[in-house]
C-alpha cells in the first residue's frame, strides 16, 4: 500500500479561507493587541518558523526545576518543624527569610535534621542595615561545625547589597552558591508591560556584566514573578534566556545559562481559594514550559493553612511526576506561535537596551 501524504498548503491559502469564513469581518479584528508595539496575529503557519532555537539551558539534559517554598524565620525551632515537614513533602529548594543576622546556634537549630547536601538552600536577608558578610561568615562557620563540604553544597544568598570582596569569597568558599541577584519580583505582570519588564531585567543583568569579572558571571541569578497571561509568560521567560545569551555574546564572555528563580504573582489571585488553586496550575505550567530553574507556588489564600500549602506543593509534583513537564528541555520549541512571540519580545527588549 502506498503511503498517503497530505499536500502542503501555503499560509496564503489558509488566510484566504479564514477571510472567506469571516464574511467581511476584517482579519485584524482577531489580532491580540498587547500594547502599541506588540500585536499578535491569530494565525501562524510553518512559513513563520523562526529557525534555530537559541534558548541556552547549559548542560541540562532535561527541563527539571526545583520546588521552592518560603519560610519567614522568627522562631528557629518553629521554623525547623515547618521546614522538615516541607522537605518530607517534596520541597527541595527552601528559601529562609531572616530579618536579623542569625547566629551559628540559631542556624544549627533551624537546620536540625536537615541534610543540606541533598537540597539547594536559599538564604535571604530582609534588612538593609545588616551586614551580609557577617551572615555569610556565620553560615560558613555553621557548615564547618557540621562537617559539611562547602564546595559541594548548592544554593543562593539573596542579599540586597553584595560587595566585590564578598562575591569573590562566596565564589571561592561556596562555588555552587549564587549571590549576585537581579530582583524583578516587584515588576508588573500585566501583559501590556511585558517589554518594559524584560528591558528592566536586561538592564539589571547588563549592570552586573559591567561591574564584575567574567569569573563571577556564574554567580548571577534572576528573580521574577509569573502572571496569568499564559502564552505571554512562556514567551517572556524564553526571551530572557535568549537575551542573556545575546548579552554575553556582546561582552564576548563564555556563555553561561541564566538561573531563573520564579514566584507566582499574588496579584493574580482573588478571593476564591478554588479559583486560585486552578489558576496556580496554569501559571506554574507557563513558568516551567518557559524554563525556570526554581519555582515557588503560593498557597491559595493568605492563611497558608496546611491544606492550601500542601496543594501548592502538589501542583509542582503533578507537573513533574504525572505530566512529565521536566522531561523535555524546551517544551515550547517548534511552536510557530510561541517562537514568533518570543522573537518579538527579544527584538523589542534588545532595542530598549541599545537605546538606554
């Protein structure tokens, strides 16, 4: 039996059919107008294929990401209890938020029973007057007291200000920890502002490239929030990977993948827990398709009760263990629509950087 092959149909043939079916209504009425610069047509075709994909994820063979959860450290013992429960429930990249510099004794209590060698540890200091170098020293002293091998541990310091000396010390003592952040968590997640957000994040990355030596580039990390505009969020994150690659090429440095730490935007939630639980799944899906390295899903309400916290964790378990979204390195590759949208975002944000 001879193999039957569908004949190739040009984009124009499809467009003529669409225009006929619209019965006089302009095709432009179906465009998605995001802002004055960004209009998305309703139809894409293989003729719109962009070409070679330039999303750089480093040496990652799969689209795996870390499951994050936040812990405000007020009482060390209470935090330890919550932390152990979260780790037992599948969290593997907790973020501990301190308002004061913890002592070695406090760190010992917070991490009692926790195997730091098996997770990535994110440490934040929400205190503009505290000295981050002291925090770092206490953490290293804690590691030594517990007989850890610091050079094998992974994680990040989320300090608001990091001196060159501190960055170099961290790179020497904890080479798998990042400490140079571009924090975009407070930027808009409204669709109309997407190019402004990309340009702002790119300017932050560019500022670090101007300030530091090439050896410290692996220390850079980017934090952002994910909104509810599904396709646009996928393209935004993919665009960031490409923009970062373009920026490194412009500085003629060895390409390093961009580490993206993502958080679901609380502005996307409303008063309905059920709506928020459903919405968190689609928002998380857009984040992982785009290619984040760590993701924090917010509970469906501000109470952070045991049920909504467990559901927030399970969103990511479902995406990894049932939907297998961690198996393919770039799930959006080959989508003419998403590739074209990504390229438009890249071109507009890159133009903003050049004109800044």
